[in-house]
C-alpha cells in the first residue's frame, strides 16, 4: 500500500490518501485536546498507544459482526482504513452517568441507570457539538430515520461487545462515543474514527481509577501511564482469546 497526499490534518490524527481510492491511512499524533480544543497538550508516545488500543477494539468489533473502517495496523502509529463519507453525528452510549451528563441531569457521577442512555450530538465545532434529536438530524439532512435507527442499533451492539471484552481486561466501560460514515467501497454505514481512552471513559473495575482522557481534562496526571495500562491489559486479553 502506497501512502500518498495528506487529505486531512486534525487535532489528534492525520489522514492520507493511498493508491487504492477506497482506502486511507490514519496516523495518530501525540496531541491531546479537550473542551472543543480550548485545552491541548502533547504527550510523547500517546499516539502509539491510541493506535494500538483502537486497533484492538475496532478489530474486535469487526470480528464480532459490527463493521468498522479499520483494516489493519501499519507500524506503531498508523492504520489502514476503509475510506468513508463522514456522517457528522456522534452517538454516545452511557453505561454510567459521568462528566457533562452528570451535571446536566443533576446526578452523582457514577450513577448507573437501569439501561444504557444513548445521546446524539451534531459534530460541529463552531456550534459546540450540540445535543440534537432524530427529527433535528433528519431536518439538517444528516441522515434518514432508517439510517439513524441503524446507527443506534450498531452503537448499542458495539457497546455491549466492548463492555464484555473490557470487563475481561478488568476495565469498566463507563461510556463510549462513536462516529459513523458511509463506506466508499459499498455505501454501507460503518463505525469510523477511533475507539480509545480518548473517546471512552474507562474505569478500573477494582479501584475506580480513571484510565482515560479525564486524566487530562481533570489534571490528574499520568495520562500516558494510564493509557499504557489499558493497552497492556488488552494485549493480554486478546492473546488469551487467540489461544482459545
């Protein structure tokens, strides 16, 4: 696979074209941003950890029937991925109430609802990624009702699969933010972007230690060490799965 021109330069990743029109290469940076890019920092080696953690989790979803853009890793920092047309929506599944959701609902952080809560946000930095409903998404022309139902079903299924595999690694999936796109090779809606401690809240099941981007948001330090802990546990969990 030949890497060609840069097609997108984001805060935390770069995307390159390839000699295959239906495939791109993601390259993970060491940059971390929060609060709509108000807070940012660089942590040496973080991009490598994000790449490898995301490869584990996206690959797991692929193997269990949930289509994602991930194909394979290409070195420490890069992934070969299916090219997609971005759907500017973020679907977040909350297994516990944390972060902004706790403030919005007036609940104590860590509250566990009787069922997962699914939110839809319009992925638009200028508007601050506002929470919207299905009628608004359709009115904006972002997706049809049928597509929204499909994405919601995929998000809930992915959440259950990720909860299970992370539980085997001793990690609780508190919430997960998922993005979607239409694959250029067949038009199917698939999960895109990364799944990592940057896009999930991950708590140690025994200690409650935060192993995700909240360490950066809340100035808790040890960002890279926490991400490395997630990767080491997933490495061990995935190796056990391969050996079975």
